[in-house]
């Protein structure tokens, strides 16, 4: 049976041979191997890998060439993308409209390229979604694309036939800037792939210009200009040691991170949020949200997230908000987000490109060398072309000027000639002209042979000679050629340069990643801390720490708080009460409050958060006091309140359980709370200071606590037109914090007096005089009572107070820039 099949095959071959066909007997293994190698070479050379000179793959080059040829330029209107795709497919790239349109779309995406080469109009996609169909979008070349194609008409590059030999196309574009490094590239060939990361145009050009003048420059020197990649989407790039390895060998792995901001959640009264403002290259917000959802709901590896919202828009750009649950450390949660979601991604650098048609892996310097060699060739060919064209024009101008010098003889000769050929021969013989000059003179209209035209021709002749001389210098002197290339690169950056978007984090990648992981747990420990209200209305907390650590810091005296209006003890995951001038109270969480930064042992209150960011204050309403909640509030008579009309109230601490906002005093029309102080045991002394400089002090125990609805009782009697400017509760038995002092100010003078100098009076009386007014002084603008007083302006800048005056009714001392607010500074206790 097998012999019969072989005989039949030989008979068939003989029949083909007799018909005149050529038959080759080739083993199957050899045939498959040869065919696959041809296919692989075609994919590598003609489809998948970019050319190191212009940084383009064939499809991109053909798209730009077709658009340039058809006139779809920046100074003209957009045209349908389908029209461009059809033209490219029909003339130069017969590989399918989908592949061409996908390649065209990438050239228009500002999140894919640092310098987009196509100006797209319509939906060209996002990192998450694809573009609209080609029939819906429009496009034209960008201004930057003209830098790649603008010199095509000057014999700057070689051309080759298109796929059917009916047209020609450039083998490479002139490329006036290093497109490959600036925009990057990616492609998968047969058995190899390229993945090049984008860079900043200005930085790459700086390095190229340095290399022009210093061909032996080291990689370290070039990295002074190009410290690392610059991604279109910004973000952070970690591990510059790995970047250097990629620049040296052409291969490496860099780590990209999104840029985030951690702070209070808008409209949530102090809850924390992680806001992503920039994403890693090639990552969209929807991918991050999908990964977070999967990790929260399925794998359960991601906890502490209350909600995720994508607030990205055209006006604000990327804005992905991750809301933290109460009690969650946002820094620890961010570390989990980096670890478990695309918010942190790797980019494998593989600089595989075509050099002279061969795939090679190049480092930074080699890539710049290849580009510069290409530019030298382009400028040389361009200069030779321009010199040739200007020489041809000069030859014509010289002949025309010869004719103009003896125009009468020229006209007479032409009129006497039997035909054009005779006239041409006569001009060549009598005026020593070339055939081209003679033909040009015969073709020139008589209106161009005036005296004015002669002056124009002489000026053009001089200009052409100068341009030819300059072009000859470029062709003859290598230094001039290099300078021209350098100057042209500088002009590109001046016109199209942009600031760096990506922040580089130096160091070894593993060390950088290890250092960026917070040491603390996801859930914040409920350690003791203090909540502070500054005299300028800022609220903050101290770092949570153990009681032993707090005691050690108190004894060391290193931590100070300047211009403090109120301070209460709490815990990191506890809650406190904010009391406002409108008689309202708000429960707030301590954890979202900013932790005051410590510098040289001193804590600055400038790191606090405005109370308006924590609670919804009405216009003119301010926070006037704090009160603790929870175990630290037990055993207290309540909250002492004083109003501008002189009313005093001790509000019993029977706070609503289910309400975070409630009233603590019923105010009369036009009245407001000026002070709210938490009573520890009822042994405090309550004090009012009025605008007409009267001070009244009485024991807190004489004020009967009332419920929330109570309106208080008479505290200080005020004469007509006067108002209370201070109310507070003062301890006179606290020797640890020093003696209480009374500070009063008229704005021009300030007086500091020991509190013990003022005798106690009964509640609802007028008190005693606290300061004698000088001429021109009518009332007090500021008053305050407490230990260790300090003055400050409304912006928190310190103001020196005068020394203490033992006279309770003495006049104040003049102080430049008198205090707008007064508070105290105390050791942490």
C-alpha cells in the first residue's frame, strides 16, 4: 500500500514537470524552519520593533507619513479618523483597519505619550476604556509631529516602495527630537519584545546636547541631565539604582507608585481619607477600584476601608478618594493599598530596538548616540539639498541679471530669431549663458525685466550667496554641523518643553520599599493623648503615648504648647466635645485630628486644623472651649459657660447618647458664649472680666448645675453699654502650673497682674477694677486669666507681654503690636 502511494506521488510530480512547472523536493522540517524564520524576520523588522532613529514602528511611521502627504496638518481642520485609516491601509499598511486605528489612537493619548503626535478630537479612550470607533473621532497631526516629518521634502531620508510598488514611503522619519526616549515604545515580536519607558523632553535634549560637545561623556554625567524616567501620568518612581542599571545595560525593573494625599474627608467632620491624585503609568482608576473591591469582599486581605469614590473629572484631573474607617491608621492602610492593588506597579525596562535593521538592546548613551548620528546625517543631507537648490536658483538669477544689463540687445536678438530654439542658441553664444539660463530668460515675462526687478534680483543674488556660504560651512566643518544640531534641539525644548511630572525616589529599590512600610499597625492603639484648642481657633492632638512616656516628657520639660485656649485629656480613639459661641456642642473623634509636629522638643500649634473643617459653623460662630467625653469626664460637676451679657451656667454632663450635635445653653437674642471651661471637681474659681475693666471672681460651687435647656443665671452685673470680654474657670491650688495671672489690654496698652490681687465678690455683683484707663482709652479689647500667659497675633505670631504689675487697678504698659489673642503655655501633664 505504501509503495503504491509513492508511485502515485512520483507520477504526479512527473505530470507537473511535463507541464513546465518547476518542482522542488524539500524536506518538511527545512521548509517549516525557513518559512518561520522569514515570518519572524518580517514581524521583527516590519511590525513590532521601533527604529532607534525616529522611535517609530512601521505602522506609526506610515500613519504620520500618510497624514503629512494628505495635508492633515496642525494649521488645518480635523478629518475623520476612518478616512485616515483607510488611506493608510490602502496605500502603505495592508494589515487591517483595527490595528491601524489602535496604533493611531495611542499617538493621540496624552496619558500614553509625553509628546502626543496626533491631535485627536473626540473620545480617544482612557487607561480604563477604549476609544470610540474611527467613524466618530477626528484627527490631525500635532505640532510636535511636524518636528518628525517637517524635513521630508528635502531629501533627508531614503525612500522605499510601498507593499505593491505603486508608491514610495520613507524608511525612517527625519525626527528633530529623540522621540524614542521621550515617548517610549512597546511591542512583542517573535521570541523578543521591547518595553521602553518615557522621559522628559527637556532632560533628554539636555543630555543629547552635552553628548554633542562631549562624545566621551560617562553615564553618570548624562544622568545629571536625565536622572530618571518621567511618566505622562506623574506619580512616584522608586529605586534609582535600578534606573541606572537600566540606563547602563538596557534592561531593568523600576517601581511606580501613585501620588496620594492623606487628610480629613471633606464634609465628614474630621474622618480621614486617602486621595489619589496621580496613578502609575498605564493604570486607570477603575482598575484600582476593582482591585480594592476584590480584596475587601473576596480575599478579605484589605480592611479598614469605608468607601471608595472616583471623583475624576476634566477640571480637577485624577481624584480617587479612599475613605478610612474610624480608628484606622491611614498610613498603614496606604501601605496595604500599595501592596495589594495596582496603586503600585512594576515596569520592566527592555530597550530592544532596531539599529541598521538588526535588533539590539541599548543603554541611555547608545540610544542618544544613534539618534545624534541620525540627526547629523539628516542635517547633512538637508544642507546639501538646500545648497543644491540655492545654487540652481543662483545660476538662474545670474543669467537673468546678465540679460538685464543689456536688455535691448536681448530683446533685439529674440525678435530677430526665427524660432525659440534659434533664440536660445543666440543667447547662449552671444552672452555666454548656459542652456538652462537661456531657457529661463525666454520663459520670463517682460514685466519681470524692469529696473525694480533688477534691484530685487541683485538682493536675492547676495542673499543666495550668503546662504550657500553658510550651508558650505555646515557641510565642510563638523563642529558647525554639531552646533546646528545642538541649536535646533534647544529650539525644540524652548517651544515644546514641559516641567517634570514624576517624582524620583533615590536609593536601592528593596531598601526604598522596606523604608516606606509604616511600622505601626492598621488599627491605632487607644493610648492617652491631649486635645488642644489654640487661641487662634486651631484644633489638634498630641501623639498618643503611654502614661509613663507622657510623665517622662512632662518631667523633661521638652514639650511646650504656646497660646493654648483649652486643653483636655483623651485617648487616640476617644471623643471630645467642641463648644461654640452659639451655645452648641459637637462630639468629634480624636483620631482624625492632626498630630502636632515636634521640632527640637517644641510642638508647634501651626499644624492644627481649623475648627470650621471639623464642625459646620455658622458665619461668625467660633469654637470657644473643649470638654472631655468618656471615663475622663466622670466625677465632674460639668461645663462652666459664660456669655457676653454676663450670664453664667454650669451645664451638667448629661449629654445625649444618640446625637452628636446639641445645645448646652439657651441664649437670649444677641447674646453669645465667650468662654467654656470644663470643671474637674468644682473647686475652681469662676471669673468674668468686662469691657469697662471690671473683674469679678466667685466660687464655682455657688452656681447650681442645670440641664441642657437651662438659660443660666446672673454672673456679673454690667453697666449700660458694657459687655463681658472674658469668662473662665481658674484653679488657685495648682502649684505645678504656676500662679494664675490676669492679662488685660486696650489695644494700645497691656497689663499683667497676679490673680490673687483681686478679692472675691458675690455672684451677680460688679466686681473690682482691673485696669485704669489712660487718656483716649475707653474699653478693654482683650482679657484673659490663667497660668503662664503668652500673647499672640491673629496669625499666631508671638507678642511679648510686659512684666507683672502688682497693682490691680494700675495702668497698662505700651506694647508694640498689642496682642490680638492671649493664651497660656504649659508643660504636658
